[in-house]
C-alpha cells in the first residue's frame, strides 16, 4: 500500500521535472508571437527614431560649421593676421638667409601641434620700419615700411606691376602707389635712414617698379590681403596702422638690404596669415583644439598666435551650443511622447501575460524558470530592437546626410561614432531590458494572489491614496531637485570672471539649462499623471450618477468608464502633449515667412529704399537726392534714445525713452507702403494729426499700463532740465509697431528701467531736445525713406547715391534675406518632422489603447452581446468613451500650446524680433482643423484595432 502511495506521489510530481526549459521557452515564445512582434517593432521604431535624430543632428553640425565660417569669416580679408612677431631693434640686422623660411616652418609647426593639418595655405611677410626726412628745417619724418613676401605670394607683386620691373639688387625697390597724386615715380631715389633723429647713415634706394591695387591682386591670387597692413602689436590686437609709404623687395634681397644699416633702430616684424583649411574631421575635436590653445597660452604667454582662428572656433562652439540648447529644448514634447511610447512598449500584452503566468504556475512551472523565460524574452526584444533600429537609423541617416549637401561617407562616419550617441542608445537598451524584466517579473508575482484579494486590497485604499500615488511623488521630487540645482547654478555662474572662463561657463550654463528642462519634464509628467487621474475619476463619477437616473445604451457607455480607466490615463498623458507636438510643424514655417516680411519692411521704414547713414552734415544735398532720377519722394525719420542710470532730476525713476520724429507727415504717408496700416492699431489720420505741435502717439503697452485716453496730456518733465519749463503734450493714439522704432520690451536691461516710446513730429521733437536734462544719455539715428518712381532702375539709383554722396541704401528684400539666413532652418525642419512623429505616436497610442480596452472589457462585451447588442453598437460605444475621455485634455493641450508657442518659438528659432514680436500664425479656423486632426489620428488608430477585434469576437459557448 505504501508502495502504491509512493508511486502515485511520484506521478503527481512528475510534471515539475519532465518539462524541459527549452520546450517551455519555445511554447512561451510561440504562444506570444504577436505580442513579441509588436513589442520588437515598437522598440525598433524607438531606436530608429533616436538614432536618426542624433545622426541627423551631428551631421547637421558639419553644415552648420561651414555655413557659420563662410558667413562670418574670410581668412584672407578679415582685417586680422594669424600671427605677428614684432621687435624693436636698436642694432644692425644680422640674420641668416634662411631666417624667413625658418620662421615660416616654426609657426606652421606650432599651428599643426595645436590643430593638425590645418595650415596648408599661408601668406607670410617680413617688415621693416625705415624713415625719410621730408623737411630738414622742421625735422618732419615719414614712417615707411619695407616688406617682402614668401616665394608663393611674391608672384602677386609681378601681377600688380603697372610700371617697371622687379628688383635685382639690394639698392632697388618697388613702390606701392595708392593714389594718383603721389610724387614718387620710376627711377626716383629714396634716401632711407635706419634711425630717426641721430642717424648719419643714409641708404639710397632706386624705385624700379610701381604696383597698384596690390590688395586686390593678393586676394585674387588666393593670398591674404590682410598681410599688407602692419598690426599694432603693443595692444595685442590686429588693428592696422598704415605707414606713410609702402615699399617692397624680393625675399632674397630683403635681409641683405637691411644689414647695410649699421645704426638701424626701428620695428622689425615677421607676419604670417594662414588661410585655414578646416575639414569635417576638425569639427568633432573643436573642444580639444580650444584646450590646446589655452594650454599653449598659459605655457608660452603668447596670446596673439592664431587668435583669428581661436576666436572663430570659440564663436562656433558658443553658437553651436546655443543652437543645441534651442533644438533640444524644443524636443521636450517629443521626448515626453517617446518616453510614454517606451513605457507602453514594455506593457504590450500584459493582460495575456498574466493569464499565461497563472496557467504556467498551475501546470507546475517554477518561479525560477519563469524568471529565466522573462529575462531571455526581454534580452531578445531589447537586442533585436537595439541592433535593428540602430542599424536602420544609421542607414537612413546617411541618405539624410547626403540630402544636406554632403557627399563624403567618411564625414558621416565621424558623426556616428560620437560617444553621446552610443551612451544614449546603450542607456535606452538597458532601460528596455531591465524595465521589461522588472515589469514582467512583477506581473508573475501578482499571479500568486487571487483576483479577489487584489481587488479587495485596491478597494481598501483611502481616497487620498487613490488620487496621489507613488508615481507622482517619484516624478515630482526629482523634478524639484533638478530645477533647484539648475537655478542655483544659474545664480552662481555670473559671479565667475566670464572673460577667462567663457567656454567652461557656457558648458556649465547649458548643463544647468538641461537640468532645469529635465526637471520641468519630470514635474510636467507628475502633473499630467495627476490630471489624468482626476479626469478619469470625473468621468467615472459622472458615469455612475447618470446610470442611476437614466437607463439607456449611451448611459451604459458612460457607466463603463467607471469600471476600468487606467488604460485611459495613459492616452490622456499623450493628449496633453499632442497639441504641442503637432501644432508647430503645421504653422511655424508660414509664421516665420509672414513675420520676417513685416520685420524687414519695418527695418527699412516700409519704403522702397532706406538710407541708413544719414547725418546732419548731409542736409545741404537733401534737395539733390530728391531730384535724383528714379526717386519720386523722400522723407526723413529720426529716432532718439534717452537713457539715464542715476535717475532724472525731477524723478526718482530710471527711464529708457525712444522718440521717433517725422519730418513731414504728409510726405511720410506718401513714401511708406500703405500695407503698414493693415498691421497697426493706428490710422493715416492719426499720423496726419501729429503735424499739430505737441501731439504724440505712445506705445500700446505703456498706454494700457497707464490707462491713456484720447487727449490725455503727457508732461516732458522727466526729459527736461530742472530749471526748464516742461511741455504738455496731447495724446493722439497708441501704436503697436512703427517703422524703425524698436519694441520697448526688446531692451536687454528694460527691467531696471521704465521704458516707453513716443512718435511725434520733428518740430515737437526738436523743442523737447533743446530742454533735455544734462544727466541723460542721448543717442540718435537719422534715416531717409525713399519712394521710387514707377519703372525706376533700382540698381542705378543705388549706384548714384553711393558714388556721388557715399550714402548706403537697403531694400526690405535684402534685409529679409539676411534675417532668414540667421533663422534655424534645422529647427523649422525638425518641427515638421516632430509633427509627423507625433501623428504616428498618436495613431500608435490609439491602437494600443483600443487593444488594452478590448482585452479588459471582454466580460462587458459578453454581457452586452447576450442582451442583444450588435457588434457595431459595441465598438461605437467604446469609441464614444474615447472621444469623451480626451475632450478635456485636448482642450487643455491647446490652451497651453498657444501661449507656449508665443513665448518660446521665436528664441528657439532665432527669429529677428527687434521691431515686431514673433507671434505664430494660428487663426481660429486652423485651430479647429488641428483639433480635428488630433481627433482623427487618435480615433483612427483606435478604430484600426477596435473594429477588427470586436468583429472577430466570438461569444462564450454555454454548456
């Protein structure tokens, strides 16, 4: 009997030992094939998007670098020399013949040690100060410069020769004729003194050649035109001091000619200007090059070596850092959505997993084996997603790279080996693997509890714990910490000497900015989770109350919201960010085009031509300009800026005041484009009214703050001297924008001053100026606004104005081109891509939410089916739930989107906002279209899963 019992016990325990782990794994993966494929696909898309973002951004860095350099620096004509070594010598020049080449090679070697392979082209020169006595009675001396150039650039001397030949001995020189009235000619003898005043030795040189326009020939031949000036080395900066006369000789005769001055006493210089050849390989090591420059300066105390390149690299680094901060700050909504997608990818198929784990435990599979299954599954998902998404991202990124105008794979390969890319990708890989394992392991542990026990525990929670869960706390507290650290850093940084630590401080500043952004993201997530729970509870409460009073299929749908709302909470989080993710890409390009057009016209006075350098001494030629062929009408506009740091005499406040004066209001209205008044709150009649003395218009912000009404008086006491009688000025209207008048809120130091702007006539402005307080700082700009005749030749008119009078002209088209050149095109394109990505994420979340809701509502579907509900009614009822649940968060999303875009989109895109604040174009009808688009994307993804799932539903057979 015992034997029989023993045998039976062995048979009961057999299932625990006969299941091979490999078979369990195969069954586990096979039965969850759909869930596994969906999870891998989602993870692959996440890695693909992240890889593509980073590779595209770092690839764009090369374009940004070369565009920045081409736009801001011209090494051969930038009024800077790479290096000058000047020495005041008081003894005879005694240097070896190879001294010139030795200096060139030495300096090229130093540069190559700082930045390898960057000094392939250069222009070098030797310079000597020599003197001529022009008036013996009064002892008036001329400072002259004798120069020679390296072998390559010396050819430009022959190209610039207009008379004579090159020197053949130490007593022959070439003269640089810079104006037609020069008295020096071929075969003239020039007596040079090596030393001023006490020199007895005279060396006579014969002029055997004359050159003209030498700077142009140097530039045309590919050499530095900057080398022809001599920098002031005493101050360590490259400000050119031109000598009275310039002479040249060949480099093999230069040192011999100077050695014949036994009493030489002058400045002897070696100059070199590199035409730097920067490649994509240099871009990724800029931080190292800046450190090399710092170490070189600290060790050798040479601060002017290749300072032009150092200044350019530092400028690019700063601009790129701020560009990065702008772009990634604008990425916060997308990062948030991607974070939610990552979390959702970990939760795909959780409902089926719980049932599967429970079944496995019933069959006798040990928890240890389940953990192994879970770890291997998540390792497979994470690895396939990582390698598949990354490789595909690098592949697609290369074609994006080519689309940016780059053609070299070696350049692209430099971007994909950036450490930050792999750090982020590996961090995400570990997050998916560890997070997936922990999540599924927790689900396996939950199966140890009975469903009734779990629901009973949930019901016992106090109402406060149902609202405020650990998730919000875990996100809110780190967010507060990050923001606190960021704000503390921003407060401390100004205490450091920024000139010495500018790059280091900038790095820390950006780091603190990112910390605050991350902190804001954590707090935002916490708030959104809380709001999502409140919204779910609101609909749950409403559904229960409505069902009690009215019984219908619609009220039954509302009641369902109270049964299980956790899945809705996740889609609510997405909806909160969907407005900010979709809207920018749809409106910002058009918004920028509209803005820059108006901004450029305000910059040029809404006129055909603007003369920006008009001065009072030009007044005698005013009539000549008016009578120039092609010009129909001219008017003058003056802008005066008052500023006082210590307070005005009759006021304790500090003021920053702008007064724009119109010379003649009638002429002004005839010159400016009438389109101006389509964008303003004032009219043409208001402008005409300003011709009355002591009338004015005030900027809108100041008018609203001080509640101005028509006819309100304004006293000029804050502008006039204490003993002067102030004027009382009559208010006409407010103005929001005005040509050539900067926004009052655009001043950097505006918060320490009370700022406002006034528009008035020239007569009124001049009367006020005559009584201006002596303590105030006054600056002014005078402009001429020109209206061209119909069919006028704009090019000829501009040529006449600059050639006859030296007047600089601008058109609004030119200004608009310059403004657009500084706008972040990558940011605009990025917003467009972000819109597409957000739409895809919305569809994905609609799909996933429908899947989760369907699985959770199987019992409800069964009960509705049993009472005669049609399948169409079932999925329509569920869809109504979704539409109702996302109404509130969608409204809140757009309520937050509009002010956020108004405040941050301009700085993020680097939009010019001197005269007009950038406000994105978003009319009411477009807002409705965008809201409908959000609904369509979410509901579209929902219906893609919900309709087929409900249609495939089969009722449980009743035995």
